[in-house]
């Protein structure tokens, strides 16, 4: 399937079983996956499961 233009309604984080994290440096809450999770707001790796 090819999509050109508008995005389609798939939330990748939900499909990949992302976990909820909180950044200990900036207190940003976000979903992440993988072994090394980095805060998208401040780029810190000082995060923990929320």
C-alpha cells in the first residue's frame, strides 16, 4: 500500500507496544520503544518507566 499526501490513521507507538516514560531531567512524559530510550524534548537518556 502506498500513501501520498495525507497521513493515514495508524499510531505506530500503539502498534509496537510502546511503554510510557518520564524524563528525569525535563519531566516530559512520552511513549518509547527499544533498549535506549531518549527524551524527544531534551534528548536526555535519563528516563524511567512512568
